[in-house]
């Protein structure tokens, strides 16, 4: 039909594929309880190829590679190249610490649509969440490497009781770094995140008010920057 809405039979899901549970960090709020370990039952390369063929045949609109840390997977770039060659729109969800200038160039060359880098706070706060000293600086270097080659990136943040008071500082960082897209998620209490506190209703309200206020400032300055709130449509 001519309507903007696609009929249900034609609609296709965006697929999130956690290609490995292995990770180089041990974040306190990790939904998959990941660490720098090998986990049994992961797919071999032939199986991964089959998954890509299936997804391509089904013509999914978008494939998001996550984990664990997807970039620790030994076949990460092989997978990216394969999926991209099949015409799939790729998004990478990463902690950003492994993105060197060379790897940023490979992502760009593979026509990755978007690289989402997760932050929990600025400097020390991020490192505490991620349980690794230097994680923040490494993630920022990852951002810069992507910017250098013109790879589209964005920030992902999970709001918890522990970082909600630093929301202004985070927004200042986004302005200073000229980051074009940012997604604020609410804590999903699963995996290691079970022990962390999500926000109370009034804290959520205040957080969203702060975000809306800042977006209005950007708009007034003529800055076009996407800010999304996830699992809390506002």
C-alpha cells in the first residue's frame, strides 16, 4: 500500500547477535556476566557463516553485533566483512577500548553504519564501573580513532543510581567531543546488574528533565544532535 506503515508480514526484526560472551572488562552492571574467559558452546566459523546466510536470506533491516565484547572475537572482522558483503546494515556495540586507528579504518572500509560505544561516566567513574583503570581513556581514544576516519559513532549510557548525578558532566563531555548521537538506557537488572540499583521514579523524572533541557539548549544553538532514551519513551 501507500501508507508509511509496513504491513506486519513485511516487517522484519532488527537482530542483536551476541557473537561471544568473552570480554576484556568486568563491568559491575554486565547483563551477560562476562569476563576475560572462554565460554563453552560458542559458534565456530562455519556456523557463523550459516547464521549470516540465514539473516541475509530473511532480509533483516539491521544487524547489531554485541557480546561480551564483539571485538575480542578472533573472526570479528571476517564476520563484519561477510555480513557487509551480503548487504546488511551493521551496528557494533562495543566498550571502545580495542578500537585502534587501524581497526577504525577497517570498520569504515566495511561500511559499518554505526559504532555504539558505552560509557558510564567521565574518567574515574567509568573506570570504577568497568573495573579497569584506563578504560575511560581507551574508550575516548576509540572515539577519536573513529572520528578521524569519518566512522559514525554514538555514545551509550546506562543510567543507574551511581551515575545519575553526573549526567550534566556527561552532557558537557558530549558537547566538548562533538558526539553526534547519544542513547540513554535504563538499567536492566539482570546478570551482574541484578545487584545494582535502578532509579527511583523521581530520579528518572529528574534525569529525563535534564536531558530535555539540554536538548532544547542544543536546538536553540542550531546544533543537530540525536539524543535517545531507551526503554523509557519520553
